[in-house]
């Protein structure tokens, strides 16, 4: 059995049967049986079913949000916003079945054209930090393109994925099109990667596991999309609106208790304004309300588990090369709480500046000039997201082009929009989710030539 623990109370929230190889194989069989009918469904009808699914998620927003808040430990306001994005993601891709267009190509002796075909059964492996949101990023384009899916949620946070499967059935998605199996990644995820009848794996998680999936998928030449780790820079130049940058920086690191692959956890500040920035940042960090995820007042919840809290603590306790400059507050008692923490000044070679902490810990690294900022921003194996704060428009564009990252914001800390592509450079993965680009990852291009001579 899987014991699902509530991070804010450390109590058992629910017990579920633990899936294994047999359950994955049965789910793949159901998806294979459902694929011909879902693929052949008229584009307008498939679109109608996906619009109905978006409406069903919106109708059950509060139920899903409370479940997500309790299972993942996120503030209820954030969980509601995530459910809104789930509904918006399905609504966006509901328009795709009637707009999956091909090309006509002039050739000698006839007419050539292309069509986009679904891949078949797709395996979706999602993490525990944004359980249903990231699942929707994969589910919606995969279904819109005509694929059927087997979704494996994280063993720590399977509840909204399982509830979603019932919502999908109620909304008119045919039996077998969406299948969910809760179980350990080392068993269920590995079986999806190895299964000969799974055409593609879409994975979000650690870079270490991503390497294993890419290697395993090679045996059957599976298509793979990987969205992996990050160590994103938040670059603050001396001419920036320092108050605005400092006010926005905490949410860029401490949102979701820092458990976010695109967290701007390396704050690079021009040395001439470091003291002013730190003064403003201290006020912003100390005002963060950490507490009960179901409280409307909470802005940050607990970490996901005791083991993860221990890992995050290791970057702070006894780290002489990364001294604590600012520490907020967190509740005592049951729950995997961790106070928002800022380390400053941090040497760029320090462990806290190099490794993905995945918790509410920010490192502040001073820099000299623009070239120094770009060098430090790129001094990492990751390349997922980042922010640039400056009033100089030309500099903003120069630096944005020079930083090796897939998603950048200027004078903003937001990374994700349904209509724009999301994904990383370097060891942050490959492939893109969201926006029209995601559909490319769930289709094959077929070229057809019709002789007219």
C-alpha cells in the first residue's frame, strides 16, 4: 500500500494500492485498445470532449484545490490558481484538433502534402511539486493530438491525478484514453520507459532520473521530452527598480516553498547596489507568511517530506562559505516546515550556488559589470529560466540573448504561460511544453505524394 502523508500535519491522508508492472501493462493494454477510436474521432468531436473536460475541472476547482493543498502542502490560494491553469491548459489545447494543419508542397509530376499523425500510447511521468498542473501540460496536447495516455504521478502526491481520471470519464473522455497508475518510479516509471508499446515518454523531474530515462528509451527508440532541474539566475543591475526587484525576488524563490525547477535561486546583484538591495529584500522575506496550507493567509507551506527537509537543511547548516544573511519564520510542531532563508554573500563555487536546492533558500552573488553578470548567469550545467532587472532596454535584450536559458523574463519573475513554450537548455532537458510547440512533441509528420501524371 501507498501511505499518502499530509506534509503540514505528518499524518496519513490516504492509503492506496501500490501499482507495479502488472498494473502498468494493463493500463498500456487499455490505452492501446482505446487508441483507434480516439484517433479516428472527428476533430470537432475530440475538441468538444476536451472543452467539456476543461469545464469539468473548472466546476470542481475547489475540490481539486483542497486535495492538492493537503497532499502537496501548497497554500490554498496557490492551489486554486493551479487548478485555474489546469482548466486553461485543456481549454487552450481543445482548439488544436481542428487546427493540426499540414503543408502542401509543389513537386514535379504530382502533389505532395504533409499530415500530422498521433504517436499512439504515451507515458507521462510527473513530479510531486506541481502534481496536476504539470500533468495537464502533458495530458492536454497529447490528447488533443489523438494519443492515449498512461499517467504515472509521483508516489508522494497521487491524489489529484487519480481524482482527475474520474473527472475525465464524467466529462466524456472515453474509457481507456486516460489511465493513471500510482506506484514507485523505479518500477512503474521504468516499465513505461521499457514497454515496447509505449511510443513516447514525457518526463518532468530531476536531471539524474532524466538521464536514466533517456538512456532507457533508446532501446526502443522512444520519443522523449525531458523537463529537468534548474539553478536559475535573477540578475539585478544597478539601474533597476531595486524596490520592485526585491519585492518580486521572494516569490521567485520561495513560491511553492522553493520546490520549483524554475526558481530564481541565484540572485545576482550588481555590487554597487548590494547593500540597498539586501535592505529591501530583508523586509520582503521577513513579511512572508508561512503556515497552514488551508489558511487563506498563508503564502508558503511546508516542504514535501522529512527527508527533503533534511536535504534542504544541509545547504544551510554549517555552510561557512554561504553565510545566512536573512531568515524568515516558520511554525513549530508537526509539519515539514522550513523558514525562508537568504545566504549572502555566496562564492559562485559554493555548493549552495552550484546545486539545485529545491527549497526556500536563495543565494545572493555580487557581480561587477554586464559581462561578469552574463558569465555568472551561465556558469551552471542548467539552463531553464531566469530574470533580468534593468531600466536599460538595450541591455535587457543583450543579456537576454546572451543567457543560456529556455525561458527568460525582463523586469518580471514569471516563467509560465499556457500559450508560450516552456523548456530548458543544457542539462535542464530538451523539448518544449505549452504553447503550439508542445503539439510537435506528440505527433509525427507524414509526407504523402499523389501522382497526377
